């Protein structure tokens, strides 16, 4: 009888693992459990579904021929000692090896007036799933003004999509500039200008304090007391690793499910990858590292590379949505020890390019408004290749 690999979570990490396991010759039975009613899809493209550029079927992800996909099947408990899962309907399922790919939950901000008796107040939306996207699209069709709370990658994507639907949009962001985890101050300000040209106004260094309205939201009150009128609010305040199953089962959990270089958790036969996994104190929360982890674990469990070890990733964040596009990777801060910085700024084109160099190596970079060189730069960064004699050539190169 072949061994059974249960994958809990049918998101981007779980689907990638299942696909790669099959591609690498894995012959075990793979069962993919997903709480959502549909199969895996590319969450990065939700904003493009919202604008109508893609329909939901177009962003579906492969998960390997022969994989048993159990959609709408939530795992509510696991027993590592017995190697059993308990499903929401009361069914139990045995596994030989378990891959936790449970992803992350959206963070709901502590706002007065956020909730109605049956959930979020009418007109207020999270933006994490295709179901969220469908509800938001339906609501946006009759809305007059939108506010997005949170100016990270998701918030900027959502704001750009709502503007494309014809809505006036405002972003409220606590940090001094947009996408502050990945962009420096100059890039953040340049991005703000690009969004303004699309009809998106930004309020950095501001905190939302309360939502107004009784049956439906009518406005967002800032900590300063200023009121932004809105009948549509999108919450984009980050995510938190979904670790409840692992924690309740007694696995070691800190910010995420703690794994070693084999991506093994603290119970025999249990692994974790993607947004729920914490490796060497880091929860990446990005697609690139999630797929790196999925690929490596698939190689190990398929027998293609028993000795593979995960030592970390060199993540890239990227948004490419019409006139708003950027890419950022590595160390992008100022005054980092032993580094030099090259910049090219073109205000007329709204472009900003920055390279952070340590000796003859590229250790970080930002491209905003012009991604022609992104392939050349990311290859040099990922491979840790020596730079050419004039590194400025990297900023002007094309694929």
C-alpha cells in the first residue's frame, strides 16, 4: 500500500508542493485539503480579477496529475501521535506524512464600529480570497467612494483596482510612505505620485480610528479626527500566519510553525511550508520563498534529493498593474555598512531606480515605473554574480 501525504491548505504553497512532487516522480498518494469551495488559484492576481482583466478560472493553479483535491473540506484538528486528521464533517483521515500549508489570515484592525452583529459592517471588506473578491466587486458596482486601510502591497493593489473601476479612492497608511517594508522613502513618494495620477489619494502617517455609519459604513475617522467619507472600505492591514491547528496539536509555534532546514516541524512526519512556516526566526509571507520551500520539500519527499536543505530565500516583491509597477529585493535601506548606492530618478516618467552594492555584489534594489531591467537585476542578485565594471549598465540594460 502506497504512503499517503496529506497537504492541509490548498493555496499557492500547497498546490506547488503537490505539482512538484508529481513532476519529480513521487509515487505516494497525495491528498490536498482546502477549506475554500474551489481548487487552488493564484492569490497574487486577485486585484486583476476585481478589475475584470481575468475571470476566476483564469487564475487557477495546477496541482499535479493524480492528486486528490478535496475542496470545501476543512481540517479542524490533527493528531500527530496517531497521524490522523479530523475534518469538519466529523470524518477522520489517516496520513503517513503531513504538509501544513495553511497560509495566513488577514489582520483586522482595532477600529470602533468595524463589526455588525453578523460580522463586518456592511460595505467593509477583507481582500484575501476569491469569495472576498466577488463580494467586493458586487459592492463596488454601487459604491461612490472607497477607502483602503493599509498601504502595503495588497492595499496598493486593491486601491489601483478600485480606481480602475471608476471609484475615487483614498489610502490610509500608518507608516511615513507606501509599501514601507519593501520601498525606501523616495520610492514610496514616487509611488504616491503615480497613484495620484490614477485618482488615488494617499494619507501616510495616519491611523484609522473608527468607522462611521449604522447599518452601512459612511466614513472612516482618522486619529486626527478628520473624516473621510466612504461607502466602501477595504481592510489591507497585513496577515498573520494561520497556526491554530499546529498549536492545538502541540507543535512548536512562535510567529509561525517552527521548522528546521528540512522544513520539518516538531512532530515526526510533519512539515510546514509557505506563509504559516517559520524558519530560522523568519516568516517570509511571500510567494517566492513559499515556492522555494514547496520545491525543496517535494524533492525530499519524492526521493529526488533526500539531502536537500532549506537555508533561506532571496525574495522579490513585484507589482505590475497597468501604469503602477514596481519590483524590490534584498537590502534597500540607507547607510548600510559596507554598501554603496546608485540611483537614477526620472520625475517626468515617474521612474525611480536604486541599486545597493557591497563590493562587486548586488545586495538589493528597487525599480519603480520602469521594469525593463528587472530580469537582469534579479538574476545578478539571486546568483550572487560579480557585477560589471560599471554597475550603472545594469540599470539601463534590457532583457
